[in-house]
C-alpha cells in the first residue's frame, strides 16, 4: 500500500538532488569550462545560502519554530550522530546549521542525452570531473540552455533539486526544502548526502549516486529500527524497510529497460530513424509492464515522478544514476553479515583497485 503524500515527493527529491554538487564545487574551484556569468550566479546563490545559516541548536530552542520543523530537525541531529558513530562517516560540521529558503526549489538541474543511444551529454567541472548535468539558479537561463540542446538534437530533462552536498568543501546547512517530506525521508536525505563525504569517486556519477541511495535507504532503516524509542515493530522502521525494498524493485525495472533499449541502439543494421521508432516500441512496452506488473508490487513508494514524466533517454538516465544495481548493493550487504559500516569500509578500500567501482558488487550485471 502506498503512503499517500510520501511516495512521489520523496522519489522526486532523491532523483533531483545531485546536480547541485556541481554548482557548489564549480563555484569553489573556478569552473574553467563554464562562462564567467554562470560561475558568478552560482557563487552568489551559494553565498546567499551560507549567509542565511542559523545554528540548528538555536532553531530548536526558538519559540517561533513550528513543531513540525523542530521534530524533523531533532531527527536530523540524531541521524547525523548515527552516521558518525555507527557508520564511521566523518561528518565534520555538516548539517549543524539551518537555512530557510524562499521556495522549496533550490535550483534547476539540466541533463541531456543522445536520442539514438544511452549516451549523456557531459560537462566538465573541477574536482568532480565530467558529470552528466548542469545546475541553474535562474529558470530563464535553464530554459534557454534546454532549448539550445533540443535544437542540437538532444533529449533533455530539466528538473528541480531540493538538497545537495559539497563533499566537505563547505559545512553544508540543512535546507528548509529538505524538510518538505516525512521523517523517514529527512533521515534518508541526510544519510545520502553524508555518504558522499565518506566516498566520492570523481567521474563516476552513476556509482556515487547509486551507492548513496543504498547508504541512505539502508541507513534510514537501521536508524529507525534500532534507535531508542524505535524498533522493528514501529511504523517508521517498517516504512523505511519497505521503501528500500521498493527501490530495489524499481532498480530491477530500470536496469531491464536499459538492456531492452541497448538491444535496439546497438543494432548496426538500423538507421537513425528506425532506432527512434524501435525505442518508442520499447518505451510503450516498458510503461505497460510497469503499470501491470511492477507498480502493484510497491509497498510504500508510488514512483509517480517517473510515470508522469515523458520518457526519453535523458529522463531515463536520470533514474539510472540513482537506481543502478541496487539489489547487488543489498547482496554485498548480506555478504558482509548485514554490517553497513563494514560494507562502507570495503567499498572505500576497493575503489582504487578497479576501473569500474560497480565491479566491487556481486552479481552478473555490468557496471
């Protein structure tokens, strides 16, 4: 049974958060591949966020703080301690301050892809390397850039983002947009973002985000199922565990869709137009499969953001980045006796030994 009001929005937040890392780090290090105007606008927006920060301790004791905000911030403080003590993440001073935004959209993230193959357009930024998205704080600028890419023949996807991590370059504040959901998602968001501080592989966006999805989801379940006052019989524990199961089901679906599309795109006997016609047949069949076979299995997440967004290579790649091989992350967890901290240690030790970090996972799928 889906949680009304907590299914589509949490998924939207997870899918639409990562690109702001690029904005923040591009501003910090100087984005030589970007226009000066872009860098200036990114820097000004980040500066506004930093100037508006308040210590969370002050917000919690402020009598004008509403009960909902106070409750979610309290969970967030506890989750931050869990990340440090139970997972071994160096949290630094991240998420010890709070910024109230003027809207629930922090920025807009633009991505693009070739129409006849699952090949994203990438932008180069210092520190993070090549990434398949670019962030904008101004909607007009974002729409103009999207239009230019579509004229060039790309599929595009423009979406809002509500959270970010600067990988330790700044003491990331909690944004009011991060609290625009339920307690489980607040904790998942913080653990997701903090996981980037523990492990981030330059140029490997798909691994970084799928890994963080795994840490956020499993970590949130552990948090609510083991904390004092929690436990396996509590609603929040069961909800967090159900959402992780749903994410794995959706991962199987999108990875299967990618395989079906690649079977069309890899054919050398098809023209460009024939590949576009073939992909449309795959899209139609996949959506039917989703509605009839996959969606009825979901327990807590509706994935309405996926179902109601026009399907193209850019929108699909945006999902893959957060959902690739999630069941294999679960298998890795089980291979380590369900010890999440041990898995994090193993992944961090192993990334330098392989060309593709997905090779560290069990299973037969390629990375």
